[in-house]
């Protein structure tokens, strides 16, 4: 029996300099990290945050797995954001270049600088520093405020838009940027919303690690104006009554200069944040809800070119492959294996019935048992409906989020419940605004949404769904099936469901739902 590889977490601190500024427009850079798989293909590992109008970005650290037994080759590709799209689909953004490195070499050196290659410019460089992440589940709950800030805004009656930037001291004695707040508009007395910051991010579990908290006036051109700084630690922030005086080093020593204001930390405490496994061990069930696209663009199931084609030889079409892959994973987390299955974009009452955008695929209008049950009702439904259109997703998202909320809040519910809505569709959606609103409402419910694009249509509008500015949390993931069509089903399922654990924990934590205690004998 072979041993499993030893896996540790690494925080990678990535910065760049010398990125090209376009003649027109601005540069909003982000980086995407890819790791080389044993089969020679590269798999996406992480995406940094996007920094506005900055040709020398210093991104918030990203976390990757370090596996001792593997010579992990990493490629970091840098892109300039197209503001119409989210960073998930890199094909929509301008490629600036990349660097290549090996994790073992980086870990040995701690920090290395690499020239950017394959871009259309010369002179750019990327610096990468690795730091082992301490395994700690604690989070810091804190509310930041400031008073008596000095007005650095220029212009008649102007006041600044202050935000906070936190850096921690790294092993080399330098500051590494780890967290940033939102900007508060036009105020010298800002109070920021309450924050929950993982201790692993803030100080790598070391409560005495020096922290640098800087105050900036946010500028649209990215040239933010420094307003002052405070040096402290998590231990210092936890002290009741601690006064954090904001100082501007450049003004110290000037006549009549005292300080640049006061930073206030209130209601500060540490809390252990439960993990996904804590909820699973406590019996939390993860239920699957399926939504299937029956619009005419899929073509009739008797047509060999149809995405719904029923192969007489028994080969699974794209819809069946996805359902089988996801169901094989989630069935282990659901005790009764009963699944609601819905369709959209078809006429079910032939010949002249209305076009429905959310209907039961099971004619009995009940849940079906198991993955085989999903496949059976799907195949049967194809024989009795007329494929129509257009493609509306809002109705099925609204229905699924209602089911998820009802299941979780039912008085009869003996276990914690969370739902995953799997939507399979073949093309552009026609109700983007309504769908974004449905996602916003669903973001407060115990549900995640995984959208799978099948076929070769233009799926660019799907990226807009992940840019829901008023959502309480990130609940949407979009994947194009053709990228995984020739890969083992397990790889498809792993990528589709990769965000579910984090999304489940975020929902439970935001709603103050603790894991149930593990039952004896389980």
C-alpha cells in the first residue's frame, strides 16, 4: 500500500514591477497560478486579487499545497483585467507575460526574482516569496474606526476616502501585504464594517508578529495618498483600551506636529472557525438539485449532433456525464439520496402549451432516487417535450434557493442541510439582470450554484454572474465542460465541487451555525 504524499500549505507572496502601461486606458493586473500535473498538463491553482491602475502590484498572498514527493513546477501568468469580465475566464483579458519556477527551489531560497517572459515587452520582473502556513483555524473578529484624520484631499471642500492596508513582518524582516479594507467615502471619522480575518492570513498564527496598519486616501487612478500608519500586533489589538496613534514619519519632527489621528479597534476577540470536516462529522447533509437546459439550441435528441443525443450504443452525452460525475461525489453526503430535478426552456404540454422556464422533469412532480433516477427521468422527459427557448436561469435559481431554505429551516429537520444547485446549459442566458438578482437573494440561503456550460457556444455572459456586487457571499462557479470532456470523470467532479466546502463554511459562520456534535458510533 503506497503512502499518501505529505502535503503542507504555503503562502506565496507575489509582486511585480515594470509592467507596461497602455497608451490609452490603464493597467489593472492580476496573476493566475498553474501547477504542472503528472500527465504534463497545467491545472489552475489560484488567482490573485486585482489591483487597479498599478504597474508595480503587490498582491494579497495566495495559498498552494506543497508536496514533498513532487517537483512542483509552477507557472504564474499575468493579465490586464478587462472590466467587463471577472478574472475567472482569462481568455477575456490581455496577457502580459509569465514566470516559471519550482516550489522546492523557491522554498529553499525563501524569495526569488524572475524576469517576465513571453510578453510583448522587456524589463518586467516578478518576485515570489514562500512562507509555510501554520495550521490554525482561529479568526480575529474586529471593528476598525479612526478619528481626527488629517485631511490630505486636494480641492475645495474635499475630504478623503480612507481605507486600511495591513502588512505583516516576514521572516526576512520586511513587510508583506496581507489584507485591505474597503474605502469609506468622504470622511475623517471612518468606521469600517465588522471584519472576520483568518489568523493564518493576518499573522500566520503568531499573535506577537509585528503588524503594520497603514491608512490611505483612495484615488480612482490607483495613486492612493498615504495618510499615516500604526505598528502593532494581534496581541496589541486584543488589549482593551489600547490607543493606536496614527503617525506620518515624514512629518515627525515638524513644529507643532503631534499625530495624524487615532486608530480605534473595538469589540476585538479571537474565535475558532469550524472547518468543513467539522460540519460533515456533525452530520451535515449536502443535497443536490439539478437543473437541465431543454432549449432548442441543444437540437433534437435523435440528432447525432445533439447535446441531448441518446446513443443506441449506450455512450453518455455531455449532460449525462456531468450528472454522473457530480452525483457520484455528493451521494456520500446525502443519506436519502432523493433529488429534485428541474428543466427549463421547453413546452411540456403538447402541442400548444406554454413554454416553461422551471418544471419538474419527473412527471410525478416528486424527487427521484439516486443518480440513476436522475438519468432515467431525464431520458424519459426528452421523449415527451418540445425543445424551445429562450434560456432563463432566474426561475430555477429562485426555486432551488427556496427549496434549500425550506429544507434547512424545517422543524422536522434533524440534521443540518446545505444544497448544491447544478445547472447544465448550452449557451448564452437571456435574463442576465434577473439571474444576477436571483443570485443576490440566494447568497443569503444555504446553497451553492455550479453552472456547467456544455457545447461550443459563447459563454462569455456567464462571467457576469460571478460579479454580483451585492451578494452576501460568493456562491457561483462556472465551468466549461469541453475543458474536461476527455479527462477522467473524477477530475471534472473535483473541479466542479472545489469551492463547495469553503462556501458551506462561510454560510454557516455568517449565520452563527455551529457544527452539530458527532453522534456516537458514527
